[in-house]
């Protein structure tokens, strides 16, 4: 009986010593976990909301054109229609969101409407290579009739992505709105 009791005490002693075998790592892990929890509580939490609307042009009683935007969910989309995509980014966290970059692909079966991208305080850049590189004014190489190659502004059909780069931090509880238009092919 004493032998079983001493074996049981030995197992209990080893089990109790394992967490302390490395000295303070258990305490350090607890401190790291609490630090991580605090960082997550006080971290920026950027929420993104993408909306899409169809441009509707009508004529009022006086013969003047009226432009309204109808949510895509309620609108049939046809070739030639103009769509506006709006991306609202809100920092719902307790810390500023630094280096916020928003990138949107040009949807399939649409063509970007040149110079339609808007955003307050953001640097706009564009990609014509599937989002690999971004520049302010994309260009393409065109071969002239005489064989000379020149750089010309990229056509709207070449645009594949738009990027909004907010160099300033997005403050807690602040929001930014970015928008662009495309035409349905």
C-alpha cells in the first residue's frame, strides 16, 4: 500500500513540476497572451462595405435629364449600362489604421470609365496587368506605321484594378468613401 501511495505521489510531483520545468515560460506565455488580448482590443478594425448601383437617366416634365442611381439588386443590367461601385471603409477599432490601401478589381464584362474613380485624401493608382503593378497613369507600348514604338495612355479596356492609398492613418471611428464607375460590355 505504501508503495502505491509513493508511486502516486511521484506521478503527482512530476505532473506538478512540468509547467515549472522551464522556469518562467508559463508566466511569460500568460503575459504574452494578456498583451495579445490588449492589442486585439485596442487594434484598428477596418470594416469594408461594397455597394453597386446602376445609373438611370430619365427626363423630367420640363425636358431636363435627371440622373439617379438604383441599387443593382433591384435593377436588370444590360450592355451599355453604367454602374457605380462604392467602397466604404470604417475603422471601428480603438487605434488608427495605418497604411490603408484599398484595391478593387474591375468586374468581368465591364470597362472602367476613365477618371471616374474618386476618393478624398487618397492617392489613386491603376493596374493594367491583373493587379501585379500599380501606377498613376498606365501606358501601353504602341507600334506606329513607321515601326517606331511609343508609349501612349492605356485605353479604358486595359484597366484591371484600382487602388486607393490613404497615406494618413484612418482615425478610430472614422470612415472613407471610394467610388468608381464602369460600363457593362
